[in-house]
């Protein structure tokens, strides 16, 4: 199912790079990359990072917001929720991009170019989980429900395949991956402990969106950069979704239901997925943050879907 390109707009809130010529050049590259794929870019520059409420007062009818800022700021403090209301009282996604130097902007621009530039043929989604019945049951249920003509779910729970095989599948350029299990600021507990450095293939294709439905993968506790942030800064995914604190299993189960419904209804970007899938109760989303591109496509090429279909599992 090939998707038509839809007109989108994004509001980017960025620091003033007055004394950093290279960062300004790389931001212009990012801006032009979005424009290259038909995305209209509105820009607000700041000296002092605006609060969530101050950003909200500037949002009009855009489809998403990206806040760029110094990596010294934690995701927990940068944003309040993974979405923000427009002047029309509509929820749209808001994402955080921490930058340590100009190179981070360049890497992010390259990732955006690759993910937005590839063919959006098929919704191939990797369903990942820790080896525990309470998590594998979620994946089993999602795989059964998502077994539809327009969708290609791949059940890759940690009891079914090796960590290396799972990473190989992700690095083929899958549009979407969701993980359920225990999490830590440095990674997942599943797959015998997954860390950002396990994504070591320099020629890998980035995942469209990587969702960690678990505790603390966007937290900075005892780590300089969280797992979710590191994957984006390393160019391993265009956007990640993770919690800055502990979450409830019941809430993450609600997310699985919402994600399944959103995919079945045709969501094809992380923006559409997050807005449609968000549970109604506050505890379900208050700790979650988007890191990276809030408009990232979540569909894959036919070649990627075929490759993923050949990943060996051990039922």
C-alpha cells in the first residue's frame, strides 16, 4: 500500500546560534530537509528556553512541534507531555531534541532525510518484549489483531530470537518497533540487557520510530544521556518514545490497545500514532516524552518488510 505525501507543517523552537556558525548551518540543513519532503517549517528562536506553556501560546495550526535545546536539559524538564494543544484545541505531538554540538544536528538531519526519503510501502511493525508472560501476552495479542492485509506484524519477543537477530531486523530500516517489558535509563532489561551500543552496524538503516512502553528509558538518572536520546543522536532511529519515570503495567497495556487501533485505522506517522493511541487517563502519558522527529513516517519499504519476514525465530 503506497501512501500519498500529505502536506504537513512543523513548528521548530530553537536556540539562537549567533556565535555558533556551524550549528546554524546544520540547522538550515535540517530546515531544508523538512522542506524537501513537502513539510512547511515555522521557526521561533530563543535566548532562554521557553516553558511548555510558553510554547503552547505560540502554537497555531501546525501538525507538530520540535523543541531543540542544550543537552544539559533533561527530557523531564524540557517538556510536560508528549503532545501540546493548538489554537484550535487539537492535540499535536511535541518532541525534544537535545544537542551537545553541531554534529548532533547534522546527524539528525541525515536521519530525517533517510527516513522521509524512503518509499512508504507497507506498515511493518516489530513487536518486542521481555521474556515474561505479562509482556509476551501483550505482543501475542497485538500480533493476532494486527494480522490484516495492510499490516505486517513481526513477533520478536526475547524468548523467540537472539538479540543480534532482533537488532538485525530493526536495522533493516523498519518503520516502527514497540517494546514492552522492564526498562532502565540505559536501555531495556529484555534481550539480556539491550543498550544503545549494541546497535553497532555503521551501515544500518534507521528505524522510523522506536517506542519503549516501559519505565525510565528517557530518564537521565545516573547517566549523561538516556537510552531514548542516545538512539536518536546516534542516528539509529528518527524518533523514540520513552518514559522519564516509572510507569504502570496497566497503563502500558492501554497503550498497546491504542497503538493497535491507530495502526488499524491507518496511522502512518508517529504524529498520528501518538495522538490516536494516547489513553485517556493522565497517568498513562504524563511520564512519556517524544525524542526526535515528531513527523517521522512509520511505514517501511517492501524490501525491508521482506527482509524482516526472513528473520529466524524459535517458537
